[in-house]
C-alpha cells in the first residue's frame, strides 16, 4: 500500500492584472500589461520542510492586429518574476 501524502501541494493563487491599450489606427493597437500574483499553500511548510508560498509580478508589451472581421492576431513578449518564501 502506498501512503504518499500530497496535501502539501494544495494552494490558492490570487492574481490581478491591468492592461492599457492605445489604438494606432483602426485594426492596429499596442498594449502594455502588468500583474501581481499571490500563491499561498494550505500547509505553511511542505513534507520536505520547505516554505513553498510565493509572490510574483509580471509585465508584457504587445500588439493586436485585426485582419478583417473574423481574423485577429495578438503578439506579445513578457517577463515573470516569482519570489519564494524559501530560497
């Protein structure tokens, strides 16, 4: 019988983001987006003795193109940084 306990993997992830968009011309717009994320594990310390909760921030910039009524394209590049309670 296998008694592996995985309760230490349970967590809540609360996140929020904000996007600002500027329309260059009809059908072409650019945007910038930023967000925060709070990840909280149900158990403060996991089975290995690590504190796995973390805080994160993200940012991206991109462009949106409308190529007719039915086709839209979105291209973006971004970065995410996460700070864990335990190194």
